[in-house]
C-alpha cells in the first residue's frame, strides 16, 4: 500500500510541476507578444481629417443600394421549373 501511494504522490507532483511550468511559459510568451505589439507603430489609413469615404451628396443607404444592385449575379434569383 505504501509503495502504491508513493507512486500516486510522485505522479501528482510531476503532473502539477509540468502544468505549472507550461502555464508560466504561456504567460511569458503572451507577455512578450503583447509588448512587441505595443512597441510596433500603428498604421493609419492615411486619410486627412476632412476626407470621407462617402462622396458629398450621397448617403450610406445609396452606397448600400449600389453595391447590392450592381455586378454579376446580383438581384433576386429566378425560379426555374423543369
């Protein structure tokens, strides 16, 4: 009984140790990855303050309707009977 209980304790100790080491390595990896992203310059689109995506005189609704009604395969599909 004693030898069997001792093996269980050793297995538990090894498992906890391995899991703890893996957890510490994952935390270190995430920390350095976060720090690397923080030091990287952020890219901007390059738009001026007064530039917009929507041309003057058009609304967002107009742009959505144009994108849905133009192009190949747009519109309602036709039902085909055999």
